[in-house]
C-alpha cells in the first residue's frame, strides 16, 4: 500500500511538472505573456496550491480508471461485515443523480464502503432540486440510516430537515456543496474555495492575455459551492491587472444540460464581443463547449472552468477548451464516506483539530467550522488530460 501511495505521489509530481511546462505549450496563439504561470495581477496561478507539493490524498489519481461515472440512482451495495460494520449505513444525497460527477463521487463512496464493510446507497432527485432533497432527507431519517452525506442545492432550504435528522442521532456530512454549518457535523470540501475561484479567473486571464469581455455560466443561483467560488472570482477580477477584463454577466444554467446550452447561446447573442466564458460546473462547461462548437465559436470564445477530464477530452482535443480545473470526485466521495464512518463510530465529532484516517488517502484534520479539505485543485490541459480517466 505504501509503495502504491508513493507511486501515486511520484505520478502527481510528474503531472504537476507537465502542467507547468505544458501551460506554455497550450497557449500557442501568438499572444505572449511574459510569464505563463503568473496571473494578470502578477501572482502565481493557483496561488499556494501551485507551489504545494501534492499529497497522495490531495490530488487526482492519475491513470485511475473510474469509468464514466454513470448515474447511480437508488444504488445500493455492501453487506454489513460481522462485528459492527452494520452500523455503517451511509446514504449519499447528491444535488442530482443524473450528473456523472456525482456518479463518480458515488463510486468513491462505494469503494470506501467495500473497504470498511459498510453499506452504501445513493438517492436523490433527477434534477437539482432542493425541495426534493428535503423529502429524501426525511425518508432517510425515517429509515434511521447511520449518516447522510449531502451535496446541497441550497444551504438553508435543507437545514431544518438535516437538523431534525441530527436530533435523531443521524450523522450529517456535507460534501462538494455545503449546507448551513449548524446543519451538519463535517463539510468535506473538494479544495480551498478561494483557490478554486481565483484559479478559474487566472486561467481565463492567461487565455485572453488579460483582455476582453467575459461571462460566467454557473449552476443554480442557490448553490453554495458555485456562489462561494464566484465571490472569489469577482474579487480576483477586482485586482489591479484585470482592468481590461470585464465580467458582463453571470448566467445560471441550473446544472441542467439544456438550460446551460441555451444560456450559452444567449450570451453569445447578447454580447457579440464576448471573448471568454468561465463555467464553474461540470454540467455547464460541457454544455457550453457543445454550444460553442455548434455555433462555430470554439477557440474563438475561450472556455474554462471546472470539468471532468472524460467530459472535456473531446473539447480539449478540438481546441475549444485549452485548460480547466477540477479534483477527483471519486476521492471526494471516498473521503466523505470515511468522514461519515468516523462520526458514526465516535472517533470524531466535527471539532476543529480532530484527526482521522481515510484509507488510501491518508490522514486528515478537521479544520475551522468542521471543514475537511481534500486538496488543491488541479489544472488539466492537452498535455496531461490523457493521464486521467474519470
Ligand atoms: C457540478 C456540480 C458540482 C460541482 C462541479 C464542479 O458537477 O455543480 O456541485 O462541484 O460541477
């Protein structure tokens, strides 16, 4: 196991080196920035994340075959192991069960369940709907599951039902998109929100040589994770150096492929001089890439944001997307499952400073406000994308 972890670390060091070198190669547009790894504000792209040496648990597992992350509505697995594993009855409740991102996260949770002899189920709405998530929370509470791991469509709309679940002894972990902090014990965050927000603007600045009109194509206007990232995007854009990059609109595609596609076309029509779109959602960026290509604007309007390598691969090869960021959703689900089990067994309560082991990802410490951080975001591009399969 140790050797495997070491090998993964080495692979990631290699992959990061490729990112650094590759970032020069992917531009290739004749626009020359003095330093390709510096933002328009003159800071290192990725901030501390770029400088940090990757930890095994903090980085996408290169070469890992996670499949396409197929939808897993109603998926159940895991026979409780004799001798206590039966208490590890953990339900994942993603924003929706159609998005492949959550299918991949579920695979991670399922893998953790298999290692721990716990039970895994994933339930959730077909579209990203907070009211339906509340109904699922109520049902899971009646079923007396051990823990609920939820990615929230709305931080406040889910709060009361989660508090009711906690009052009945059910542990609550939010992952990916947080709920109100008093409605869960732990938030498993995929990466530092500030780094995620800033890195997307920094990449866009690199692609546009710090000039031009840009738009954001987000998910739903209530979603905790996207809203937090967008606030850091706006802050990054307010720094000296971005004076010639103007955010003209933030549009919402609701993490629905068709709405996201239509919003992209609307943006192209409304802003004829639009030079770039940042989409901090795997659903949005995929739909935007399709729309740009269908409208014959691929490579003309730059597109970046957060995407999965498998969904972005074709668009990276065609040049519509040159760089984008993410983490490994399977690692996120795996860590969320482990955090939930540690709460169930009483090893942790969600208090700052507690530490716990999370299998192949290693050791984690609970930070302020019950936050557990998976690791830094990672930049994918033409040079490295084929090393990833999720
Ligand atoms: C979508 C979802 C998810 C987000 C990713 C980046 O799949 O909105 O919550 O973390 O994009």
